[in-house]
């Protein structure tokens, strides 16, 4: 059973937070780790982010900023805070602790005794140098679930290499399959490998919490950004493309369906995909191309994939003759997958996301009544539990007194001495 702790106050109506009573120590930085702990906080866990007192969270003062004068790349007022910080620290608590000092190490061990989960994304080898590796902390708390997120994992010949999202997308082949077929390899628009690794880490932590109910023991979770991204890429048989005569970079197409692409309409572009022979047959009727229903080539899915350009020419000619709204109305009526290509401004105005509360303004602690830039809402909706992102963002060291004096029972004098010594 999870030990009794200060419960999270996050709730929706009478629904309890799904991870109420779970305490998480967050030693991570930038995106992969903070993404995982953001999800855990959204499900009601008490997330305590631990920052180095000398530098703090690097995103706190990193551009772009939001402050009293709006958003900017330059920090124009002392109240300007990094937008990434405002998004990634929602619902978390903030304390400072120097892990390199012996006194700081002792304090961390005390925190570990009170924790359920620890998340870190240090480069491989750093935790051993700091004496906060899993073997060390397990001896202090056998129930601890220790989640380590790295670029390439804790094992293997490249485990010590430093990695950001760009390098992982390059290393796993994601860049080689992304972009215009006639252009250069490209990364995805968002930091996909970071976000995916954070999501997998959250799932692993939930699984370990479940198993701990049976065993009473924690465990080490080794999360590799490269592994996580690769696990999603290789649903497609990319290694077989050469044998099939296909280029690895297909643009918006997919090597299983045809048509499956974006097509120019009178007033923009639209995405259309026919996933089955039934869909293709309905689309031919809608386009007035019943003549192709008797074509052994056009009615053969394999031929259509090999001859995508010929299929696209048929669909493209039809789409070019009408506005997007008309195309979508006609295809929706026939239950054929389609959709507009929205800009980010269009996404912000999309009613579907508004109804599901998926875009929420961040709140700066300096400007509590001012809506800031938008951040994503919690993506899972539970019928019997609360899962929402608390918009409250902590200031650095804001919870030092609460955690050190209330949780660890350190005296005010001890806290003051540790603060003066640069430990807190």
C-alpha cells in the first residue's frame, strides 16, 4: 500500500486524484523528465522538483519569456519568466538542494525515505558520481521506484553519449523518413523524442506502482529516448522498403494505403485517406470516377501504393475544383477520413479542443490574474478520477520550509544554517 502522505488538493467535483498519496522527487531538467512528472502531477501526485541552489531550473530564465509586457526573447522585467518553465512546472512544488555537498546528500537520503518515486535524466554515470544511483538509494528505501531517462539507455556502447531531441531523431532514422521526398531529411516540428520518452516514463512508473502493491518493492526503470521513439517508428516495415522499391521518405503518404495524402483545394489544402477498399469505392463514386471501379489496377491496393502519383492525380484533380468545406462535408457524409490542415492559430480556435479543455493559459506567479501563453491540458479523461493540470507554478525555493521543516522535521535553525552554507 502507498504510505500516508499529504494528499493532493487537485480534484474535479467529488472525484479523487488518481495518484493521491504518491510522492515524487523530480531531479530532471529540460523536457523528457519534466514531461513525465507533469503527467504525474496532473494525476494528483505530489511532485517535488529539486533544483541546484546555485543555478536553479535552467528554463526559469531561458527565452522566450512571458511577463508584464507580454512575450519576448529578451527579459524586459524581473518578473519575466521562461515560458517553458511556466508550462512544465504546473502543479509542482519547488525546493533547492546542492547534491554535491555532503550535507545536501544526507538531506536527499532523508527525502528518499519519504518518497515513492524518483525521476532523473542525468547523463549516464552522473548519478554514480553523486552517489544517488539506484543501488545507493534502494538501500535507503527498498520501495523506491527509480526512473532514469537518458538518450540511449543505461546499457549499450553509446550509453554515455549526450543527446537532445534532434540527435535522437537523427540517430533513430526519424529524420530520414520525415520531410519532402525530394528535399532534405527533417526533424518533426515538435520535440517528439523528448515528449514520447516522458510519456513512456510515466507509463513505466504507473506499472511499477501497480507491481509494488504485489511485491512491496520498488525497482529501476531504464528509459531510453531512442528506444521509445524507435518503438513507434517501426510499426512501419521501413527495413523492407528497399525490397518493395519504395523511398524511405514518403512525405505525407503512407506505404499501406492509397490515396493517403494532402491535396490542394480551391482555398487551401485538405488531408484525405482511404484505408479500405470500401472507402476507395465510396470515394470513386463521390468523385464521379465510377469508370475506375472496373480497373484491375486502380482497384488493386498494392498497385495503388506503388503508383501513388497516379492515384494522387485523380484525387487531386477532383479536390482542386471545390473549397475545403465542401470536400469535408461530402467525405464526412460518406464516413471517409478527411480533415483541414490547420495552422496553429486555427488549432487555438478549434472548438473540439475547447470543449475538451485541451488548451489552457499558463499563470505566472507574478501575474496570477493574467492569462499567459497556452499550454496543453491533461490528455486523458477518467470517469472516476480527477486528472487536470493545476495552473499554479512554483517560484524557486518556494516550498523549502514546507518540505524541510514539515516533512523532514528539520528545525528552523537547521534550515537556516543549511541555507547559509549554500546547501539549500
